[in-house]
C-alpha cells in the first residue's frame, strides 16, 4: 500500500515509517521544507497547503504532526502553537483529502487521552465525554478539524494516544536518565493514573486501525490497565535496579512547569475498549514489559 505520514520525523512517526517500510509499503513523508527525495512531499499546515501529488494513490494517511506538549513552558504564545499546529494542520489535510478524485480509504488522525481531562480514579473509555481545561479543548478542536474528510466518506479514526514508553524521546525519554542516575521518584503524591503504551504497541495499534475497517471515530491507544504514577515509579526502579526515593513535590513541578504541571499531576485512567473489542493483541500489556521493550538491546 502507498501510505502518507505527517509527523514522520517524530518519535511515533519515525517508528511507524520504519515498520511500514520493513513490510514493503511505500511511505510518503510530508515535510514543511522543500522535499529532497521522491519519498517526500511538501505541506504547509499553517498556510493550508498540502501537495496533492503526495496524496495521489494513497490507500491510507496517518496524521501525527503537532508541536510537543511538554517541549516548552506554556506561555500564551506556545499554547497557541500547540493548538494551531494540530487544528490548522488537520483541517488542511482533511480538506486536501476531500478534494481528491480518488481519496484514501482511511485517515488515522492523531489525538490524545488528554481529551478526557482529569478523571481521578474513574475509568473511562471512548464513550466518555471531553474533560475541562486547555488540553481537552485542544483535543476537541483537533478531532473536529477532520470533519471534511469524514464528510467526504473517508473512514476517519482518532488515535487517542497515552504516554508512550520509549527510551529515545517523549516523556519517558526524559525519565530514563533520571532513574538510571538514581534520581527518579514519584510526581506529587503519586496517586494519579497514567495511561501508558509501549512504542511498539503504539505502532502496531496504528497499523491495526489502518487494517480494521470497523474502526472509526475515537480509539484509545493505551495499555489495557492504567497504573498510578507511584506504581510506574516502582516498576522503573525494579527494571533499572535503581532506588526511587526522591519524590518531586507538586509545588516544585508547578514552579518548573507552570500550567502544564496540572496535567502532569492530573489523573487519566483511560482504557482501550475499542482496540480490545476489535481483537488487538498487545505485545507489552504490563508496565515492566513496556519498560523493558524501551531499553536498548544488549
């Protein structure tokens, strides 16, 4: 299959591209600079431009582009960048797909379990409503921006991804060095739930959505059972054979992270009901399996 991918240089996108190419798929990576190879096509998400030649003949499109939520302190300008990079990019892509004479069968569009906001101890699946706050509002707009693709009859799924367990990037990429140095510990009181997923399960789930015609709308990409931050911390310590005795007080997180600290300290107990119902089998259903999968091969 010919498959277009945005966000192809990010943590998830680069792993997805490697996986697809290893199985013989032709992948077109959308880039914001001038393309330098036949496997690249240009787009300008803020300007609403998507090169239609890059989409021609594609059976599927996976849209993962967006500014990193935890990459910078949340100033008003950076919050606008977080929102616009998702909403404007998704709208541009959806409009371009809708205008094609022969559109792809499926659009898998990125989203996040941040859609649900702080759920406390309450488990939620894809039927739960949106939460309150900045990230839930971004997720609502982000998903709505794909309306043009859905109205054109393209099967559209929203991959509501949790915290990806990976050694080379994302939140976990920052955690591994701290734990290896013996500086890891719970965040705040540690009772907040984390909905996590290993990188290889994330990639496998995205491919499962492409290959499963029954999946459209929201799909939670998380391990079967979320765990508390304290449980995750203890698992990191066991796997890495390091102590985890230095908790990070909530007040310190607020000083360092600003508004984003409320989301770090918030609880999201999201379960992947639709993935499980569709027959998806996790490689790394448990946290220790996910952590070990993220470690470099010996």
